[in-house]
């Protein structure tokens, strides 16, 4: 049994106990089995138990009730019954233990008299249904009628006797009268609430009736007690006590969890129009009249109070009837207004529908099974150029463009008419006096609808939409700037030409062209000027090509020409010459002459070409070959170009595999002080030991790593390896604590957003001091996204890492970036060092060294191979040297021997060429 079921089970047990006590008491009273004293004890204890049991059960119902609007009712009812039980407990204590009745009035009367007001509040707390003002007035009058009739009955039966009996004091008399008056009020409210429309659950009827009957039984017993007590005829244990027992047991039964009695779905109770609430006021009046007649017959005279109360009842009844008549008239008037309003609403709806049809952007047309028009809306004048009555009685086919579309429409009509409410749509062209209009027609079968009796056509003019669709298609396949075909159109046409290679169309060739020098125009004169140049380029190419050749702008400054037919290479070469020749002619822009050129690659459709995309790619490869030749030339595709591409792709694949399998090694070349001859640092240089190619030249795989983005993970690996090795040398060699390591940094690496954090992480993991690391980069790297580059270099410099410019003098050689960027070291390019021993470039090297000294920078000479170069550089003031004169790049193990001084032979004589620096 669940916790929520236990209180409900206890109610059943309490009811059984109370019924047992009543049964025992009834046997004693009516059967004469129990002595008088025992009857009093059983009666008193039974009444206390019945009242307390009912009160506790009502409180449990209050705690468990789901509906909040009923919780107050159960709480107040619990308080009322518990108060009465407390009064009865005081009375019973005096009779059982003191063997004497309490004086009147006493403390017990407080509990007894507390029941009527608490019970009235409980009944009035029940939720009331919404009502009109007249309905509320009528309910008040009904309540007054019931109250007056009940008061009249109570006066004749009890109140007059109690009033005439008098009492020892005014207070005692008031208390004596309070019993019947409270009982009259309770009975009145019980009857009044039964007449009111209450929003209660349907199955709350049983609890409500039981509680009401219980309260009436208790109040009748109270009135009987007041009457008998006034005439001195009441004794505990008599038949009158049955009223209290029955009342509290009825309330106890009402607290039971009747099925649905606590449902949260409210409804009216009693139902509107129920006969009992309607007749109750009249029954009350009838009862009052009967009571007054009985009183007249019994006493022979009419009591003035009875007379006045009867008159008040009659007046209240007349007022109620008048109010009912006025309410009926109001309801009739309201109903007439509702009917009129509904009629006006229907008329307005009909007019609104007619206006919507008349002003709709679609034409509404009704035709019969034979396609003859029976109705046409006013919109036909705007949409179709026809007066509404122009087509009535005529077949729709007279409006449709051609025979094929007429047949399609008639088929759609027949299909729609085959099934009720079937809907079908089709596109058609309608003609009115040579004015062709594209329309969209929706057919709806309403032949079975008696108000329509036809097939409804919703006709929408979509001519503007068709024009827009054509414009969008043109924009999708044409370049917005030049107006010529775009890449999508060119590829579509190319694929079709390749697919038709076996037909009479003959050979297919593609010319792929890229402008030379266009980027400079864009960068210097702006994109607006560049667009003007592109438009003129498109016009010149179109002028040099034939009508059967498709010219397209592929993108940017790239153009392509599709040549179909059977042209030989002479024709294609002449076409390329005409195009490149016209592009060599100067372009006039804002009074200045702009000189450009064009490189063209030509590819033919051969047996080994399987798609248009492959043909376009071959032409692209040939174009790069022509561009490398310079002077705006052209080149035909040969398979060797593709082999170069394949080789590059294969190299990239091998490069990825080498990264995954640790196929790389870091070599080191010493940096030597030209003053002392001591090794002050080493430069880390990447080497790739390919399993089949052997040692791959860095000049081959570094560009591939740059283009594929692999330079970033590769560069971080070199940085980590070099820093770890340098830290190992510093810790393992006593005189190498100041050894520094130089690591090259590419442009791709410098654009990494988290480069500074990753460098700091490498230094932290390897334990190398930031001052021992030098990052080398070329002058060109500094020019890429200079603001972002400056921010990154500043962050690196703040770590304590030094920055060197590699191959200085071969790039931009601008003094501005030396001031702008945080540079510490200038590495003089080897091309200048070679000229020193031949008597050249000494002044230039001296200028570089002087510039570095004035800016507080260190200088490093690269590519030193001869003793004379060492002497000259020392005289010019260069501080550090690097090259084969000292040592080539060697593995870490060999460099360890050099640093430890155990292999002096490596630096005794120059070995090889300094071109192998990387």
C-alpha cells in the first residue's frame, strides 16, 4: 500500500468504528439493554468520536486534495467539525466525570456555536461559475427567499418558543437564540449553494450531497436541542442525539475518495437548467405559506413577525419574477443582436471574398467538361487582357498558343475531371492579339459542388518570372564583368565536345591563357583599373577568334578558347600569335600606357585524354611552360610536362610518408667567430634520406613542403630537434654553455596564429634558454602581411629569441623594414662573399657591415671558402663567419666531435662547394 493510500484506508476504519458505536448506542436506547448512565456515556463518547473522526478525515482530504479550489472547503469543514467535537468533549467530561451538566451558557457552547459560521464559510468557498449581473442578482434573491422561508419555519418551530422561554440574562438568551439562528443560516446556505452554479467535478455530487445532508442533520439536532433545553425536556442519550451521529457520519462518508471527486477537470454542478434549483425558491415560498397557515390554525392568530416575514417573502418573489422577465427580454434582445451580427458577418465575408477574387493577381475561371468558360473573374483584364465577359461561352482552347499546348491542356482537363476534388497543374502559353504570356494553370475538380458545378482554373501570369529565370541562367553561364562565357559554360561546352569526339566534329583543342604583369596593375592602380583592363582584354581576344570558337573567362586574369573542327597546329599557333600579338599592344588607361602580355598553353584532344577537365589541365601545364620561357610566347602540351607534374605529386606523397616515418635528419654547420676562431653557434639544416633517391636536395623538397603546407609540421619538428640537441651540447660540454642554434623559419610558419606559444612550448620542453635560439628568415618573408608579421616577430622577440635576416642583400634590401622589424642579426649572402677574393663587392660588404654596426646588429658572412675571404671579412669588421672553409653541414654526432675538439680535420681544409648550405 502506498503512502497516499494509507490515510484513505484509515478513513474506512474510522467509519466502521463510528457505525459500530452508533449501532451499540441505538441498541441501548431503543432496546432498553443499557442503563441510563451507560447510555449517556456511550452517547457522549460516540458523538465526540464521530465529530473528531469526521474532522480528521476532512483534514486528511484537505492535505491530499489535487484541486486547490477545494482545499479551503475541506480545511474549513475540518475546523467546523473539530470545534463542535471540542464542545461536545467539554460537555461529555462534565456529565461522565463530574456527574453534572454544564451550566448554560458554558465553554462547550463556544465549540457548538463555532460550527455554523465555519460551515457557512466552507460552503461559500466552493468555486462559483461565471454568471451575468442579472443572474447574480437572481441568485441573491433566491438565497433571500430560502433564508426568509427557513427563518419563518425556524421561528414557528423553535425560535418563538426559545424567545418566549426567556433566560437568566440577556447574554444567556442571546446564546440560546444563536443556536436556531445559526441553524437557519446553515440550512439557508446549504440550499442556496445547491441553487448556485458551481464549477465542481461531476463526481463531486456525492461528497457535496453527503456533507450538505450531514450539516442539515446537525443543525436540525441543534435546533431540537435548543427547543428541548428551553422547555426543560432534554437529556443525553435520547433519540435527538441520532441527528448529530447521522450528521457527522454523513460528513465522514463525504470525505471518502469517491471516484473522480477530486478530478482537476471542472464543469458546472448542478447543470444549467436543472429543475431542482429552478423550483427551490418556489418550494421555499410554498413552505412559508404552509407554515404560516399551520401556525394560524394552531394558535388561532397570526404572529406579527410571521406576518411581516410572509409579506417580505411575497415581495421578494415578485421582485424575482420581474427580474426574470427583464433577463428574458435581455436574452431575447441579445439573441436578436447576435443573429443580426452573424448575418452582417456572412454578408461581409461574401463581399470580402468577392473583392479578393476581383482584385486577385490570379484569374479565377470556371469551365465545364468541354472546356467551355462559364465564369471568369475581373482579374482577367489585368492578367490576360480580356474583359471578364469576353470568354463566357467560348472554349478555352481559343486562348492557348499552339496545337501541342492545346492537346496538353485538354489531357489535363480530362485527367482532372476523372476524380472529384482532383488537382492538377501545368504550364502553358496564352496568346492575346500576338501578345504571348507565359501562365501557370491549376485545375481543381469541383463538378460535384452544386455552387460551382465546374472545373476551377487558377491562372497566374508568370511571364516576368520566366524572363528572370532566363536572366539567371545567362548569369550562371556568363561572366558578370566581361559578358563572355564563364568557367561553368566553358566546361559544359568542352565536355560535350569531348563526348562527340567520334562524330564528324573532328579535333578539339584548348588554348589556356594567363596575363603577364596583370598583378602589378591590380596592386598599383587598383582593382577598378584592373577590371577595365580585363574587359578590353576580353574584347581583343574576341576580335581575334572566329565565330565557331568559344571564348571564356576562366577566372581572375585567365582566359580559354575552345577550338572545334579540324585545325592543324599551324592554325592553332597562328591563333595564339594573333592573341599574344594583340595583348602586346599598349592599353590606354587614364592617359597612361599600360604594357601587358599573355602566355598561352595549347592542348589537343588525343586518345589518352579521357575528359574535358584533363584537356584543360594539359593546356594549363603548357601555359606554365610558356610563362617560364617569357616574352609572351605559347607552348604546345607534351607528355613530359605531365610527367613533371606526376613527379611533383609523387614527391609530395613521399614527403608526407617521410614525415610519418621519421625519414628526416637535422645536420648542423658551425658559426665561427672571425676574431677568435671559436665556434659560437650552429645552424640547423634539414636533410631527407629518401629510400630510393638517396639524399634529396632541399631545393627540391622544401618548395614542395611549402606548397602543400607540410612545412609547418616539418618546421616545428626541426625546431624541437635542434633545440633539444643544443640543450644537450650545453649540458654535456663544459665550454659550450653559450652555444647558440640557428633555425630557419618559412613564410608559412610565420603566419601560424599560435607560433609564439608553440616556440615557447618547445623551449620549455627542451630546456633551452631563449637567448640561445636564433630564428632565420629571408627578407621576402617580412613583406608577407607585414602587420601580422610584425606582431608575431614582436612576440618572438619578447620571449628572448633573436631574429636574423638570411641572404641579406638579395631581396628588398630596404632600410625601412630594418627599423620596422625587431631584427638582431644580418647574414650577408654568399654571392657577395665570392666576389671579395676577386676584388669585387668589397664596398658593398663594407656598407652592409657598417649599416649593421650603426643599428646595433651582428653580421654573419655566409659561404666562406677561402682563407683570403676570412682575412678580408675580419678587416671589414664582420664578426662571424660560416661556410666550407670551417665545415660543411654534418650530422649531430659529427658536430659533437667538432665541438668537443676531437676532430680538428673537419675544419682544416675547405671541402666541396658552399652551394650545399641547405
